[in-house]
C-alpha cells in the first residue's frame, strides 16, 4: 500500500472510532452524573438515607470525571496524525467500573 492509502485508511478508522467513542463515553457521563444526582436527592430526603446512599454520589461523579478524562485524551489521540493507540481506554473502563459500583453499592448495603 502507498502512504496515501495508509493515511486514508487511518482517517477512516479514526472517524469511525470517534463515533463509537462518542456512543460509549457520553452515556457513561450522563449515567454517572445521574447516579450522583439521584443519590444526592435521596440522601437529602432523610437521615437514614444519608448513611446508606452517601457513597453513590462521589462514585458517580468520579466515574464521570474519569470518563471525561479518557474521552478527551482519546479524542486528542484521534486528532493526531499517525497510527492510533489505545492508551486512554483504561480511563473509560475505570470510569464504567466506578459508575457501576456507585450504582450498585448503596442499594446493596441498604438491605
């Protein structure tokens, strides 16, 4: 393959990856901030709920922030010329793990 063909393939792959990344990272941010908002609202309704649901708020926010860090870093990688790397995907994975933990830990400890 010629260098021009390689560059055209890289651009196409990066464009497709940007769309896939957007589909994965934006819901993660919304879910994380949604979990934080929901549990903050539940915690503000009663004293017993504060002890149960307090951990969901920071986990949801931290997971969303990690997703934003991974998303921004990945977009920076995609925009750079040359071959893409997967260096920022662990941030997105850790963000999903933290958001899911924030979603599941408080109800699990409630019962």
